[in-house]
């Protein structure tokens, strides 16, 4: 085969490969139309928020001390709640994915309940458990003088309650799909279970942990129903940004739009930054 013939064959193969990729990239119109409508449905409210934002008075609205207090409280409590979810959620995800014990399916169903449970109902449930007359809260109050409802701790607990399933489900899915031959090989070489988990399992599922952590933090940051029910709406103590938006909507709609814009900006920045670092180009390693 001459050099010219080889070059023509390579060119034809490249052209065929490019056409196949273009064909795969073009969605059929029965799918493209509803996909476009869904994108518009999701984007239009966000665009309306940006268009109707009081840009001229935005610095003045955001310089309000109550706004800074609410934003700082939201970020601080959401971060603490996320750390708590990581400490308890990752072991729980491992138990659901790898454990073999009676009632595992029931436990998995219970873990997902906060995803579908109305947040207000979650707040009521927390009150019945940790309130001053609750199942656990009454003993905390009588024995130790600890009162949780309507405190900053109540905000953290409410946020962790609604956000924990996002982390657990993300990590559980990654653990179920991970190739266990790496872990088996490490165990064969004499590594302990803790070492295998720390040096092999965690690196394999690290993208899922990062993704679940981001979703967990974003959900905690935007929590409203369980917070206002279980923690109340007290400035500098329990008034997070979503609660501040709700309160401002009744007296100052422009301030409510400004606060909503801040929440939207924070969420987009965090999600985009971590998506570029963890969610693109990263795959759980496997054996070919």
C-alpha cells in the first residue's frame, strides 16, 4: 500500500468517525422539543430574577447589617450541617451499599424519606423529638438543661435532616458501582479494612463524595420549611437567608429580590466551580 493510499484511508476513517459523532450528538426532534421546553422552564424564572433585580439600589440593600447577618448565618450553619452529614452520611452510605443486615432495604427507604417529605412536616417531626416536650428533648431539658428548638443548633439540625439524603444517595451509588477488585487486591496484600477504605475506597468514590457534598451544602443553604418550624425566625440567631427573603417579601419586595439574587449567585458559583473540578473528566477507575 502506497503512502497516498494509506493517507486516503486514514482520511476516510476520520470522516466516518466525525460523522458518527455528529449523528450521536444530534437529538431527534421529538426529544429536542421537550428538552428545550424543559430548559426554558428552568431558566426563565432565574432570568426573571436577574432582569427584575434592583441593580441601582443593590449595594444599599445588601449593605444592610441584617442582610450580612443572615448571609453569614446561612453559610456558617450550612457548612457545619454539611460536615455533620459527611461524618455520619459516608459510613451510612457504605452500610447501605456493602452491608448485609436485616432491614437494609427498609433503612434505605427511611433515608430517602426527607427527599419527599414536606420540609414543614420535617420541622414538626424534629419538634416532637427534640422539643422541650419531645421524646428526647424533654430528657435533655430535665437532666442537662439543654434546649435545642429556636436556637442556632436547631437550624443546623434542620439543615442536616433535609440535606443528608443527597450525600448518602450519591456516595451509595458510587460504592455500588465501584470495582471491588481493587479493594480485594489491597486486602490480599495485607492491608487492614480501615486502610483499604482510606487508601483505596475513598479515592475511587471521591468525585461522588464531592458531588454529594456540594448538593448537601446547597440544599442546607436553601432550607426554609423545617428551619422556620423547628428553629423560628430570630435575627442573628435563626434567621437564615431564605427566611430573610420570606420576611422581606412582605415588607420590601426589592430587598427580597436582592437577597434571592445573592443566594442564586452563591449557589451557582459553588456548583460551577466544583463541577469543573470533580464532575467532568473524572471517572471511577476500573479494570479493563
